């Protein structure tokens, strides 16, 4: 069946970022930088942990580091998470301590690759439910995959097409 609706690039293409990148700076920051809150270091156009192997031999011309606030610390200060992991079910109530330990360990392993991915908050207001907020959508997805792998259960992943936000729902009865 043919329709009269005309598809244009504006009606057909997903618009990923309504704010047109306002959360990003116009240029990469000067290097090196050190986060005043967590101590992460920005060098070679990426954030690394403070104890990471030094690049001093690679960059002998580096100036003393400039103090700044990294994106993860800004997200935590502003309370603007990019990922949510919602856990529920009878299995959660019975194995809560193990599940929380798994999530903390997985977040620590993820921080080795990307120190900007952190758990922001644990919302434990209900007995059989837990909501974990993260600073990146990738960490939320990684936590969901870790839960599926370790404890089975069902996980559902939803990603916002409007902005960088992920919701992961995991449950096991």
C-alpha cells in the first residue's frame, strides 16, 4: 500500500542530541589536567587513574597539571546520572549482599578502562528493589550484563534516543 507521506531527512533521522553538544566543551582541554575531587589525570586526550603508568618519557615537555573537575565528578555534583540499573525480585531479597558486591566489583573493573564510569548512588528504599545510578550509560549496560552472566534472570535494556541515558531492568524470581 502506498502512502502520500513524504519522508525527509528531518522526519526520518533520529535526533540524538537536542542540546547540540552543550555538555561538551568546544575544544579538548589543555593537557595535563588533574581532577581536584578524585585525582584522575587528563593526558593524551583521555582520563586515567592517578596511579596509571607515567607518560613522562613520552611527553617530557608537559607543563605542571592544571586543576579542574572531571566529567564524572561534575555529574555526581549535579546529580545527573546517565544510567540506571533497576533490580527487583525475590532473588534480590535473598541474595542482596552478593549482588551488591558483584556490582561494586564490576564497577571497579570498569574503572580500570574508563575512570569516568562510576556508581553514583544506591537507592535501597524498598525491600525487594534496588536502583543503582551511574555516571555513564555504558557502565549501566555493563552492570546489567554482569548480573545476567552471574545470576541469570532477565535483563531489559532501554536507551534514550533523545539524550545519553540508559535504563537496565533486571529481575529474577
